[in-house]
C-alpha cells in the first residue's frame, strides 16, 4: 500500500500559561496557574487528573478553542494568543485534529463510516485533500475496513468511537487532541482505541495529546502529565514517576508521595552522593524528622 503524504507531528509549547474564567456571577476562577510544558513533534502524551484540574482547559488551548489569559501557547511555531482568526481557522482545519468526548459528538448519525470521513475533510484545503488517502483506504490502513459499509446505527459504542477516531485523523493533521477517548468503553474497546492511537503515531508521526482520568490509560502512553489544581503536578515516563521543577524553583511532588508532604510542611534538603534528600522538620531548628 503506498505511503500517504501526511503531515509529520508538530510541537506544542506552553510558557507561563494562565487561564482565568469569569463565572456568571462575576467571580474569577483560575483554571491554569503558570503552566510550562514542551511536547516534541511525534510525542504521545496523556494529561491525567480529576475533573476540574485544568487538563481539558489545556487541551482547548492547544486546539485554539481558547486563547490564554496570560503567557504563551505555541502550536507548530504559532503563538495562539497572537494569530488572527483566519490563521486560527487554518490551524484548526489543517494542523490540529480534535476528537471530542463521546462518539456521538463527532459523527453524523445518519451516515456511514466513509461519509463521515468525507464530511470531516470538508474544511481541509483542496490541494491537501487531493493528497490524502481515499476514505476506504484509510479505514483499511487503520484495520477498520470491515466497518466501511455498515451503518452507524448497527455499530457498538466501541466501533462508533473507532470511526470517530478515523474521521478525526482523516485530515492528515500533525496534532491529534483527544478528550477522554476511552471513557465509557469496555476493556477490549479501550485497548483497541489505544492501539489505534499508537498506530497513527507510528505510521504518520502524529503528535498525540489525550485527556484521561484513568491512570491505566495514562500508563499506556510513553509520557503522562498529572495536572493538579491548574499546575503540572508530576510526570510519568515509561512507568516511572518524576517530580517537576518549575522556573521559580517550585518542586511538584508525584501523587503517590504528595500525601506525605502536606501544604505548609517544612522540609530540610540534605545533599548526598546520589542526590538530595527531603527531610520533614517538626519545628524550625529541630533535628528530629525522618527521611521521606
């Protein structure tokens, strides 16, 4: 099968990003607090955290749905806060693909798989669209050819979600943003969706950023970023969890250790041959306290 001339993955960068919402009552709510983040072209990254932590807000910024209240969000070299609405539209139609939560929000319910893919490509510039694989060939490349001629009404939830995924990536975008792509799926369907994500990343080099509240899903991504109270709390890479040092020297502790360091606790730093120990201190000047 001939290679499809798709975009390679694009980079995403956040520099001191702050996002503030104003409620209907006129109160300001800070959703993101000074986020710094670099995602390299072709990376697969999970944003992990509970509802309200800020992870979906971050995804909306990457897709150009929101502009940051402060700081910079740079996608494929373009600063989201500075480009025009026309440039933002081109970014959404050609560079970024979005998979919304729930298959129904991504599909035309009365159309089949091929029709949904063709509809999803309508905003893609004609010159680019001509270079993309035909819908049936794309479904075959994704291992979904058996779904091409079936109506959506007869598909399972997992099958619909896989067609929604195919429609989302059909534009050949270099960045895929997926909001809870495995939510409400059975275990086998969840694994099938994750394998599709890995396949597209391998075959086309697409940068993937997905939002999830499921630690098991995050563990199947090469890199996971835990968002906690609007900040990056920790990172996981290939099964290992790491704290994150911010620009101001703030150290964000991994979730499995955060409970041992409640807010306001005093700690002493003890250099060792292998690194630095954090030692809790009961009172200033006290020699008591055990190693964390």
